[in-house]
């Protein structure tokens, strides 16, 4: 039987997630948090923010020196803390173009961002393959198909 101390330790180890919405149309905050928890490590503190194209473009320009709205940006602050910015219009457009459900593509982008916060990268081929395997494994547990599988 768990003691008060063990229950408190489990609660403290759970990832802490906040969801902010500056744009409409994304899946429910509860779903976004579920996707994030599936890829989180114990003790992480993460804010997911759904934004429109102007905010995503501004953040991408300021922090990555790329002047366009991108689907997901991840900002790691160390110690397991970070922010993930999700651009709804871009994610919606990509989901349609790829013939995927909006929920499946959001799950992929949230998991992708969470893995970046955990230190994964895709700058090199071997790193990209490792990250893609992790994404596919997590998405499969969430009930979504492998986004990298060739149809």
C-alpha cells in the first residue's frame, strides 16, 4: 500500500504541463497534455502554446533567423524545463497535405517538441533516425500510425 510519502514522490516526479492557446482549432488541452506526457521524463516542466502564424513567424525569425511560420519550436531552459510553441495554421495545412488527421499530426508535433526538450536532435542522419524511431514508438503507444512509414 503506498504511503503518503510515496504518493507525494510520484506526484512530484510527474511532468508538470501547462497549455496556452493564442489560436483556435487545436485539439483540446487535455489531449495535448496527454501527447506531451507520453514523451515526457519525470520532473519535466513544460508549457505548450498554440499560436497563429504571425507569432510563430516572429519567434522563428528572432530565435532561428528564419522568416516564416514553422510547425513547432522547442525552447529548452535546462533542468527539464521548456516551452513548445505549436503553430495551428501550419500544422493544420500539413495534416491536410499529408492526409493525416489533425489529432495525429498534433500528437506528432507535440512528441517531436518534447523529444527536442529531452535532448534529441535531427541535424545528422543517425540522430534523425534515432529521433524518428522514438517518435514512432511513442505515437504507436498513443494509438497513432508511424508518421514516417512509406505508404
